[in-house]
C-alpha cells in the first residue's frame, strides 16, 4: 500500500477525471452545464477541490515579438474536499456562467479560423499529481451580434481570420483582460481605401459595443488606422441597418484625418499595437439607434478551420 501511494505521488494508479458537456455550443451570457466524472485509482485519495476553468488561445505582444498560448478567463469551483475510495466512481453535476464578453468561435455554425476555446477541469489531489481534462466547446453569436455580421456579409466583406489580443480598448468598459478581433477583407469598391476591417464586440446583459477599425492603405491622406464605435442595446442592434451604418462609416474614412474615437491601452505596454495608431474617427460618436434592421445569415467559406487541433498536447497527463 505504501508503494502504491508512492507511485500515486507521481501520478501512477491515481484517480482519473473526465468532463462531459451537456451541450458543446453556448452563447455569451449563457451557461455551460454537464458533469465531472471521477473514478478512483489503486488507493484512497483525498480530493481537495474540483475546479473548472474556461480557457482560450490568446495572443500577447512583447518587445521580443508575439506569443500565443492558452489563457484562463473564468474559473469556478464545482466541488470542495472529499475522500475518493479505491475504484469509486463519482459524478459531479455543474452549471457555470459564460461571461458576456466571451469571444465567438463560430458564426452560423461555421468555425472562425484562429479561435480555440475549451473548459479545463482541475482535480486537485492531496500529496499526489493533480489530474486534468480539457474539452473544447464553441461559442455562437448573439442575435444582436449576428445582425452586425450580416451587415458585413451583405456588403460583400470576406472573413479573413479571428484572434484574441491581450489588453484593453481605450474608453471601453471591459471585464476580461483581452478582446476579440474579427478581420475582414473589403469588397472591391473599398479595396483601394482599406486593407482590412477589424470588428470587435464588447457586450454585457444590457448593451453591445461595436468597435470597427480600418487598416487604411498607404497613399495621399491615408496610411493609418481609423476607428468607429457604436454603443447600442441588444434590441436596438436588431433594428439597425448595419449595412448602411458600415457604408456611411467607410465612406467617411477618406475625408477624416482628425482625432480618433479613443485609442488603445495594452496591459504590457504604454503605447503599442495597431490600436495605438490614431486615425480618423469615422463614426466615432456613440450611436443610439438606426433604421430598419437587417436579418440574414453570415457566409464565410474561408472560415472553416480545425479548432480542436489546438488542444492536442494541452491536456495534463494522467
């Protein structure tokens, strides 16, 4: 028995853990439910706690370059301490909230390339190697966010990629230490004006902030980034003609070279990144509501990507 406990201290013959999600698709502001299934090993174990963490692939820029890795942005303990007998099986049900600012991993059922999201289970075992499990899940857009994405699709924008940037947007209230950038190639009529347009959502229960950034092409009167910002309720977002709003903002880019709507603040650098380049304001003012809403799907054939591959090798060894 002493030998088994000694092996257990190195993770041999210890308990195993497997997390099973009731559903693998959620939306911001929703909840993730399921159960953590634990099976005892060759010796009795004292479990200190069972904790779930929501993790995502986040890019962080340093002076040496850019680093990408898994970062935890929400954590919840689903069980306190208990004793687990030899071979004992135990299931712990859970329901954890998904933050409103959780980034999207899919639109209309199509994955956004560059995004990886998962729930990580931590089984803390006293005097032994902790066990872990990592399960991917997807985050679908809210109806209000879908309305904005449909506006881009209707104008002929093509999805390029999506990523998470560590840092905070200037003047925007955020609860998470990162934000998502969804990048689009412009349609032909704007190809001479901008290289790409980046879309960022920051949501809570009552509002949706839509932040647009245009990477303007070099040339006379351009060569810098320009920003647009809309702050509306989720209900107002459904009523707005986002195609018209985006068109108005884009048409104003060529003639605006003044102060930006704000700027960008990075947790690691005082001035850094493309949000630190101040361009024209576009429609930088807060917009209340627009014309009739636009509905429809968001088609992005280029968006298909194997998200799950990112998690290979991230699970802790059992």
